[in-house]
């Protein structure tokens, strides 16, 4: 029997069994370090390699490229969870396809071998394949055209700058603050992360914790409806917003910012954003209209304390300031 | 590897390392040297100020004649702004009469095109003499051992210089166009800039004259100085001088751009404070200079490579194929050598930008320019793909490479995985429906790739992989015979495995540190990568001593895919260079000179990504059309010589 065909059957049948039976049955819902969907996927890949090794199957380079490409597709489409947005999926697949191309074109022989079935299909040596391609191609093009002109009712995607550059100064309650040099007046001490000091509402413990507790009280009175009681951006109202409220736990949000940046953002809210951050689509109110200056600072203090992040500082870095950001 | 001679590759590698060290050492030590010089200068200036004030007090004139003002950037040791005597006029408040425009295009676009085209050509003509210097030096060194190979090197350097000569005139013409565009469209701003940089501009013009003189003597004296060994060394020395003058020229021109971005030596009103060195040596001057030198090397290598690749693909004879294949290799060798340290120079520049104004840094990396940085990440990935593809294909045609080819697919896998991390954006573009499915703005798995800890790790691993690929390429046809071969291999393996482990460890560790400490981890990561480059290459080359050959490289047998990879690299780099230039310049937003001279023209806006992309593509296509013309002009005289060349001259690389 043709070894290419056997190899193809091993791949297709293996994938079908894995996808429809093994994976749904055995993959645990809570993701563990060992028992998780990614490890199962690696086990499946190992199964394919070992089966080919044991059966001494040596598929052609074109077949190998097909397998590798499809394994990437399968990973990004079905394994990676939760599903990634379409734009990212396309980007990843383009990269994966480039990688597959580098693999098949690493030397003249492998590239020639890869092209061989394509050339034979084009020149008509593989008659059946030629007929299939000739029928499938117009159908695919037609389908793609249909999909592209069919009206969509979704909101258009927009590029939004989440961390805009702050202004040099901001005026809150009549006082002008230079953002680069302003520090949180309540950061009199830096200790006691949330995890280390539970129960955390121990306001009598020290002055620093008193401010944190006051900030926490203000947060739970005003902010947690959107930003969540775990500060992870999943508050009870968060699901109706686009963009969703900021997730402070994420190392890419407040952990990268100075406290003065947060002070400015909280005080000015959505309307105070520059244009590149689409102020019209942010629903955060300008909190300076509802909170006192000290209260804003205390909320900021609480957010850092709770998440365990340290505010970004620039003055003390010396020679190691860097290109943090990574929008 | 650069022919049949083993010493040539050693000499070439050492030459490149030396050249890089020449550029990097001043960069690395400049802070210390600058501080010392700065201290002396501050001391002298303060002493002078006291003297003047004391004298005025004695004379009892009452009011001081010299007005002193505070520098916008420089500070003394106590952190107070440095004072200097006011020696210029305040920056003008520019109005409609300070700007001119044509109806067919905005002035901003015209100055952009003029500037970019001049920079592209300037970059090329500064890079080519660096290659010629190295190649000619190798030619001289190999003269006695292998005269044919030596002649080949010499010929190559001469041919490159011929092209550079045409490009040089072209650069000067484009420079003239840039100057006229600037004067005519932005007269108000030019007047202010000229008022401050007056002496620099004159020195620049004189240096240009010196550059031209040396260039003509160097090129036209080539054949005459070729026979006598002493004269040949004089000739080679001229190339060093040429590069020196060229580098000074570039640094002088850089000072105008870096002053506009991060000014120094003036007060908040824009008045010149009497010290021209402060104006030139503003905070971004050093990193921009080093970054541009490395960028020029990669750009020049890419263009020469593309030129050779075109000739390789269209060659009619085997000799031509062999020759141009070899030229492709030399160009790519130089190009990759420049490409490897280039990201680090970029990091240095960004560090200085953050240190100058945090706001500017955030605008670049997290603000309005952030999406352009994502595009930059994609382009850099393409460069590494192209470089690795060329190396894989180049390695495949070397006898004995079968021992290493099997590792290529794993290196490709690693590159792809790293690239996936490298370019995953922190903020993902998605529809509201997708947002709901994902459960929040951050993905629980790939969301971790959005911060610099992941990105630094990815790019360092990509560079390390490229270095490894290059090391395997170097030894592809060599059978190592030194007694310490096993130990050497173990060392190389240990260096790379250890480096990968260290880079990954530091990357993961970064997630557990505050942001200000996390960014500091990039330094040991970079050091680790550079260790693989220098230590790995050094051990590898040392192992070639008395090695046996599986057979010489069969020049002229490079695959087409590998050759097309050179085009990809050259075009991508041209586009990337334009992109980064645009970002660096556009980050000033509505300022001509940051926080000093406001751009009050109708063009003081930031382009959308699409519009910027169109301009970059136009600039790329436009410059490549010009390069084709320049190469065609350069080849007109070459065709005659080819006819005259005696037949039967052995092709050294095929022996």
C-alpha cells in the first residue's frame, strides 16, 4: 500500500479520533499544570511522530508540509483557549505558513520534491487531482467573494491606544500637577502586599494600611461595579462595555505605569483621553467631579497594594530605564 | 568560507569584530568620558561666570551685560539646570508667512520624501566604503598566500566603489533637493535652525569637500596604487580616512535631527547658550549615531546583495554565476553581522528617549505610535526569516552540510514560536463578539506575550538562533581535527544551551519584578546573546585550525529561494528604515523642536497608519527605482571591461 496514503490515513483518522473522542472526554475543565489541553495536544503530536517511526512511514515533503501546516491550524483554531480573535488568528497562521515554507525550502532538493506534485497536477500528470483543483478553485473563489460582499452587522474593529501618552501637566481641583514628578502623597511606606497581610482590613495596624483601607472603601463604593471585586476588570457591569474596564491584575496595565498616570486617568476619565484612545468609546466618568483629590490618590494606592504590583518609577532607575510598554 | 582560504574568514570575521568594536566602544564608554569632560566644562563655565560677574561688580556698572539663562536639558551635579550666556535670539513664534506650500502636495509630504531619499542614498554611500575597507584589507592580507583570491577581493572592492561613486553624486543632488525643499517650504524654521547650527553647517560643507576629495583619490588612484605594496597600504589607509570623514559627516547631520527631537544647549525660549558642543551632543546623539552606523551596514549589505542576486539570477555564464553567488555571500555576511547587534542599539536609543521624556517614550511604545511598532516587529521578524532562509539554503550547497541540515527545521520552529511571542500585541484588535468569547481584553495564555519580558526573551532567542545557524554554516564543510574538538563542541553546546536557559529564566523572572527593575533584565539578556555571538564564533573559528575540508563551496549553485530571500531582506529593510525614521521624527508631534519651537503649519498632524504606510511604500519603490538607474549607470563602464578580459582566467572560488 502506498506509504503516503497510509501516512495520510494515520493523520486524518488520528486527528478525527483525537478531536471527537479523546480530547472532549479527557480534557479537564479547570486547567492544571500537567493535565491540560496543551499537554494533550503535544501527546497527540508525539503519537503521530511515534506512529510514523514505528510503521516506518516516510511521507513526501509535500505531505509533511501539509501535516505541519494543519497541526498549526488545529492548534490555533481548536486547542488555544479561549478562542483568539480573527485578526490574531490570521496573523498567527501567516507566520506559521511562512515557517512551513522555510521548512520546505531549506534546500533545493526538498523544495523540488515539494513542488513535484504541484507541477504534476498543473501539467496534467495527476489527472484526478487536476480535475478536483479545477472544480474546487472557482467554488472557493466564489465562496470567498460571497463572504466578502455579504453585509455584516458587527461593529467595526478599531485600533485603540490603551496607554496614551499623558499630558505634561494635569489640573485637578484647581491645582496643576506635573505628571512626571508627582508622587502619591499617601505612599509613605511600601510594604504589605495583599497576599501577605490578609485579613487586609486591619486599619489600625499602621498609617500606610489606614490609607490603603480608605482607598479600598472608596474603590468598593465606586469602582468595583465595573473593574470587579478582584480588580480583574470583570465587574457586574463590565460585560456591557466595549472596551471592557481595565484589568489591574494583568501585568501589562497598572504595573507598567506611574501612580501619577493613574491619578490623571482616574481624575479625567474617558472624556479626558486623547483622540487616539477614542474618548467617545470609554464610559469611565471623570472622577474629579465625584471624588476629592486625596480620595483619588488613596484609590490608586489601594489598586497597587491589592494587586501586588509596584508603581512604575523612572527617577530611581539610573541607567536601566527602558522601552517598557509593548502596546 | 569566503573562498577557499581558511585564513580569509578568520581575517574577515576579526575585521568585522574590530570594526564593530571601534563603533561600540566609544558608545559604551562615552557616558563615562562625557561625564568627565562635562564636569571639567561645567567647572570652567562656572569659573568663567564668576569671573565675569566679579569683574562687573568691581567695575560697578550695575546691571550685568551678559544675560545668563538656564539650559533646557543640561544640569549640573546638584541637578540644577546649567546656566549659560545667552548668545542667540529666541525661537520664533511661527505664523502663516513662515510656511510655503505647493498646491499638488502638502509641504510635510514633500520634505518627507526629499529627506528620506537623501537618507537612503546617504546610508548606502556611507556603508559601501566600510565594506570596501574590509574587503580591500582582506585582499591585501591574502595577496601572498592566494594571489587569485586576493585579486578577486580587490576587484570586488573596486566594483563596489564604482557603484558608490555614482551613488555619491546622486546623494549630493538629493541633499541639494532636500536643502532647497527645506528653505523654500519651511523658511521660518530653517532660519532658526541655521542661526544655531551655523558653524556646524559650514564644517559639514567642508567635510563634504574632504570626503569628495578622498573618495576621488581613493577610486581613481586604485589601479595606480595597486602594484606597489607600500602604495597599496597607503591606498587602504585612504579608505580608513574616507570612513572616518564619512562618519563625522553623518554625526554632524545627525545632530540637527537629534536636536529637533531632544534639544540641549538652549534655554526654554530657544536662545542659544553659547556652547555649540552642547547643541550637537544632545542626549540622543550617541545612540542615534551608533544605530545609524549599524543600520547603514545592514542596508548597504542588503542593496549590494540584491544587486548581486539580480546578476546571479540573470547570469549567462557559469563564471558569472559563481562570481555573483560569492558576492551575495559576502554582502549577506556583512548584512547579518550588522543585523545582529542592531536591535540592541535600538534599545539603547529607546532608553535614552525614555530618559529624556517619559511622555515621548510612552507615545512611541504605548501611545499613538504603538501600532507602528507592531508593524516594525513584523518587519524585523521578516528580516530574521530572510537571513535564516539564506543561511539554510547556502548551507545546503556545501559539501558536508548534511551533518547540520537536520537541525534547520528545529531552528525554524524556534524562530516561529519566538516570532509569535515577539509580535503578539498587548491590545488585540477584536470585535465585541470576540471580546465576549474571550472573556476580557486579555487572553489568559497569549496575553502574557504583550509585555516586554516576553518580547525581550523572544528577540534574544531569535538572534541566538541566527548566530547558531551562522556558526553551523561556517563549519558546514569542515572536518574538525583539533585534539580538543570534543571539548570545543561541548563548550559551544554549553554556551548555547546555557544562554537559552538564562534568557528564558530572566524573561520569566521579569514577570515577578516591578516594572522599573524588570526593564533592567534586558541588559543581562543582551549580554547573554552577545556572549553566544562572540564566544561561540571565537571557539568555532579556533576549531578550524588544520581542519580537513569535505570539499569547497560550489559557488554558483545557490538555490533560487535563497537568492530571493536576499531581495526580501533588502526590500523589507528599506521599508523598515523608512518606518523607523518616520516614527522617530513623528514622535515630536506638533513640535519642530520639542517643547521649544512649535509647528504652526497646517501640516502639524499625525498621519493615520494607512497613510503613513502608503508614503513608506512610495519612498521604498522610489528609491529602488533610483538604485536600479544608478546600478545601470555604474554597469555601463563595466561592460567594456568584461569584453577586454582575457578568457580562461580561472575562477578561484571553483578551484
